[in-house]
C-alpha cells in the first residue's frame, strides 16, 4: 500500500481565529464559528467582533480584579474592627469571642479574595451572601448597627455586585469566544 496524498479539500488545517483543527470542506469552524468559506468581509467582521469581545473580556477581568481587592479590604476591616472592639471592651464578657469571630471572618474574606482569582462568580456570590448575613445578624442583635457605617456597607455591597456582574459577563464572553 502506498501513501496517497490527502486531497486538498479534505486536508486538516487550523482555524485562523482560534487555531482549532478544521477541515477545509467545513463552512465554519466547529469551535468558534469562524466562516472558513466566507467572504473576506465576513471573515474581517468575525475577527473584528472577536477582538472586540476579547477587549471586553479584559475589561471585565480588570473589574473582577478590583472587586477581588475589595474582599481583601473587607477582610482587613473585620480584623481591624475586631482588635478595636477588643481594645475598647476588654472587660466585657464577649470581648474575646468578638475578637475571635472577627479574626475568623477576616480569614474567610481573605480566602474568598484568593478564590476569586480562580472562581470569581462563586466567590463574589458567597462573599455577598456572607456579608448580607452578617449585616442582618448584627441588625437583629443590635438594630442601631444597621445605620452605623451605612455608607461603607453600601460601598461594599456595590463593589461585590459589580464583581458579580463582571464575572457573569466575563463567563458569557468566554463561552462566546470558545
């Protein structure tokens, strides 16, 4: 048996847009939808659209990164608040408990900040849920705490929601790109 050459129309090559393997007989890339047999205008429009989506993806990634930093700020705030409350109320029965609770919450938000690099949407959802739960529990124990630091609470919730939205948009764009 001799090796016969593969006809040019059936030869495998790579997609111009995503470098996936394609067959020249294909009308579109199975991976990204690039119009293999399209006109030059269709190919140019596809590439321009893809580049635009990649730029948007980079913008969302930057937003997620900033929102991830907010998780570290929340962690630092819990830690600082815990030490301040301990220093002010050392004689109270629950001073040590409050300090330990704030240290644990600080560690949790710091870990969520680390986790947000790999699974941003999940990390922001957990962080927002936890922060909301903490705020509600504090309001149940001491209703006046709801109004104390309201501006900070609004800023934190806003940053976490922005991070969630950026993560959702980035996931959507990633699916569209590949």
